[in-house]
C-alpha cells in the first residue's frame, strides 16, 4: 500500500474538528500513515509524533515543542534548529526532508483546507495529495457557487436567496426557513427560523461567521441521505454505501462534531435500488472530472421522490471512513489515481536566441 501523511489543523472555525478527524483517521489507517503534519492557527507546520496524536497535545499548546516544518519541492523540510532525525533524509548539504512522505491526505476542514489555499500550496510544491484541487474547492466551498455548479451538471437544489452583509433581508419564503453562512460547514452559524422573532438572532449568527448568507425553505420530515465516493485509476466512480442520518429535524454543530469522530461502519440505508441509483447518478454528475483526486461526500434531500443536492462535503469528517468497508484499501486506490499536472520544461530557448542576436 502507498504510504500516507495526514495533514490537519488550519486557521478556520473548523480547526478543532480537523484535529478530531485526524485522530479518527489515525485509528483507521494505522501503520499506513508515515507522518502527521499539523498546521496551527499561525500557519506554522509541525511534525507530530504518533504517540502525541491526542487532543491534549493541541489544547495545551504542547505541539509547539515538536519539530517545525516548511513546504519544499515534493515534500516538507525541517526548519533550521530542529532536532528530529528519525524518518528523515538529507538533501543538498544538510537540508533535511521528510522521507517516505508518500501521498498527503488533507483533513483540513473549512477555510485553508476546503477553500483551495492548501490545495494551491501542495500543487505549487508538487506534493502529491488527496483532496479537491483548487477549482473544485472554489465550487464546493461557497454554497452559492455549489448551487450554480449543480444546476450546470443537471442536479437539482433547493430554491434559495443570497444576501451580503449590509443588504436588507426581505425573504419571500414562508416559515419555517433556514439561514446559513455561505462558506461554512458542520452546521456552524446555521439556524431554523420558525417565526419572525427568530429572524434577527439567525441573521446575527450567520453574519457573525460570514459576509454572505443563504436562505432556503426548511422542509420538516425531509428524507436525507449521505453518499461518498471517488474516482479510481480506471476512471470509474467507486461509491460508498448510502447512509440515512439519524432522524432529527436539524443536525446541530454538536451532533456533527460527534459525527467527525466516527470510526465504526454505519448501517446502510433501507432504500430501493431505484432510489440508490438516482443518488449515485446525481453524485456522479457532481463528481465528474472536477473532483478527481478527492474523496467527497454529497448530502442529498429526497422530496416527492426527487433528489436534491443539499451540499458537497469536499473533505468530509473523518474522510467518511464509516461509509466504506475496508477503508484503507480505498485510500490506497485513490492514492494511485491522482490527477497529474502537465510537465512544463523551461529551456530558456527564447532568452538564448536574444543573447545570440546580441552577440552575447
């Protein structure tokens, strides 16, 4: 199996969720993971020993005693002054790179991880990684763009209204409706408005996290299904089982926070083959070629037997391991199906022609 290095943390409202995901992935992938690379809130990278992969390491700031890293071409390098020598290789007279970094698995949720920042950095340094590429991040991070993209590929979404900070919010939806930030996940800043008295708090909450918000109708008792998947080296979509989340009117942040620590396989939803096929077809349309190199989860609503995309989880909690049997083999398969950027060779022929023309 290909070796994996887990990248987690980041500066976002979902920073702690990323730590929980990384600890959960550690339990599932075990010896397949060579390195744990933590990105703290000041954008410094740290190499976390396996035995330090526990919540208190980060809550107490103990991680700052670990070896600091910086991205380098094809890997991560030790920052000068570090004392760690195990699992390291030398390059160019003393610069030390992490050896056997393998493929980086990013579980950085929210900003930094899902907005394209880390994807751009990893692509810039030619570090192979499992996560959406920057274009896919842009489409999935902003819920307005997600809806436009879904419509483009033929997948239905709920009607919505889009407001920016400073706009007068005068929704046409009847109660109840839902207000959510445009660029956050995990139900952060999301509220269900049942009556006029709820509206001001819901708007304050959503705008407290984002400068843009969405308003959607809220359907009580709606059927919701989660489906994850990726594209393998043969170009085929590999689907997870379909899960029906526990019955509740609305999954809160606390509900989803606990969900991020899941490591036991979920139970498959009791649905017809016809509905499962509809969900898979919608997922395949969303995934397309845009999300190659990533394992994503799509959350769908089913209303009057019609499938609607609720949201794309470009880096799902704990990588949605609980939706797959033999999760390590799926990560290995995905690590062998990463998109490759065209190799650009810089030969300076034009510069040489200019020099020759000038007789230099």
